């Protein structure tokens, strides 16, 4: 193991080619409201260093996804809604907003980031509001399941067919099999 110093904790990761992108709160355990700055850094595997890759996002939490064309996108929670962002010309453009439809704005309580897993075409976020999919190609949110999971956390993986949560706070595991995306 090699220790790699970083300015922030990487709570969510996304990969594009040989680059690994990580996001985490700029400051940890700061008193006050749950809204904070989330940084987006890129990991250089040759130099084994993290460098700033995009402007900060002010949000309750942030998760990253990479579209098949290599476009970096993000999902954030802010002011009771989910927002979808795309990195373009060195800035984040908000391209989608989800308001209270089928639990889309209640993926997790304020201040608790959801677990996120990449399925190859969707970033699936889950928590108390159910499962939500972010489609970085169509740049929209989709309710993937209204199954209310007490906590989505623990170890979460994509097997190629199922999202599997090995444990959560109640020490119970579960699986979820997505329906195929709708045909265009």
C-alpha cells in the first residue's frame, strides 16, 4: 500500500479512462447547516497525486458520473431537490432538476450522502426515498424504484445484473434488479 495525500476525503468516485475523479466535502465536521463546498479532484496514477479538476459545488452532498463520451457529470442535493450538472468549459452547468416526484428529493435525509453505484449506464443513488437513477447521456433523473431502503449504505456493488447491498445499519443485505431502460 502507498499512502497518497489528498486535500479532501473522496466520498464518491468516478472513472474516465485512466483518470479517477473523487469528490468530498472541502471541510469536515464544520458546525452549521449541512450545505458545504464539495471539491472535485482528479487522481494522476503516474504521479500518485490529486489535483483540482473542476470548480467546487455548494451542496448537501455530491456524487459523480462519467458519460460514455467522457463527459463528467454530477448529482447534488440542495434546497430539497436533486440537481444534475455537466462539466463544460471548466464550469458546472445545471442541466436537470428533480422536485419531489416519487421521492426523488428525499434520497437521504439532509446531510447524509447516499451510496452511489455506477451500472454502466446510470448512476444509481439510494436511501430512504427509494432508488433514483441519473442518466448522464439523456441528462435526466429517473425513479428506479420506490422501495424504501432504511439505509442504502454498507458495501454496495453492481454485479452486471443487480445492485447488491451487502449490509446496512440493520445488518440486512438486499438486491435490486433494474428494469431495462425504456427504448427511444
